[in-house]
C-alpha cells in the first residue's frame, strides 16, 4: 500500500497571512496528484489535479506545485481568509492495484480573525 | 458542481441490524467508489466499480458488499452491523476517460451502538 504523508497535521494562521503545507509520496508509479478541500459536513471539493513534473496550478488565492522526481507537492494559500478554514487532502493516483485514490490524513487549517 | 448524493447523512443503529447506504450520481460517470474514514485516519478505498455489473475490492478489507445494477446507483450494504463498522463512508464517481478527477458525495456518518 502506498504511503502519502501530509504535514503539518494542523495549522492555525492569522487572517491575512499566507501559508503553505506539504504532501509527500513515493515517486515511482506516479500518475496524478490531487488536492481536495474538505469542509465539515460537506463534500470534498477538488482543487487541483496535477500530472506533470514541474506543474504549477492556481485557483484564486490558492496555488500548488508538483515535483514528481523527489515526490512532493506544496499547496499555498495567499492572504488567508476565514472561509479558507477546512481540511486540505492530498491524494495519489498510481494506476496500479486497486483503481482508486490513496489519501493522506490531511492538514486541518484554522484561520483566526 | 458535482451531482453525487448520499443518504442517509447520519445513521445511528443497533448491533446486528442490516443497513444499506445509498449513493447516486447524475453525471453519467462509469466509475464509482466507496471510501471509509475512521476517526483520525485517512480515507481508504474499500470498493470500486468500472460500470454496470462490475464490483472490485479496494485496498482496505471491508465486511461490506456493494452492487452496481444501474450506472447511476452504487449502494453499500452491511448485513449485520457491528460497533467496529462505526465510521464515515464517502462515495465518489469519475469518468474513466478523464483527468482521474473524482467527485465526492457528502458522506454518511455511521454509528453502531
């Protein structure tokens, strides 16, 4: 079974500050890396799907980078707002074995006004 | 916005009862998935399906069973619920020809007493 690690586990950030967190994964058998945003009692919302080494994606104040050779991805949030409070999940699609996503435990982000 | 629905959202039930968790999607996706999340743990794939009459076991062993008689419907059944089945169950779907992106339902939080 693949191991997807996310750090930190939780993070308190002041409103207006920028922040980032990490997802690390085994670099072999890589197909795609997903980032999801999950608010309590709601469906996980897809943020990015990245497939190529060096990929950089952006959606508003949130961006992500991917390094498949060293096996990590960073998620950045610029100018944090209270509505950014959520759990951010990283998931790997390796294309082998069971045909689904392998998730990390997530980073729980709390934005303090 | 993804159209994938799960019912019930919350269920508290006694040991030994048979339960079925419903999942439906209106996007015409051929692939569907069930993930389980125990408290403090990551989401794990327990079942998936490539299409009608296809069901496969995921990475994590589960006593539940699934069926796929219609494209849009992928119910999960526990024949005899036990306290160890207390968990959150999320359903997802994807288009096999797409970018590996999976769309998630809001989940069912199951408590077995």
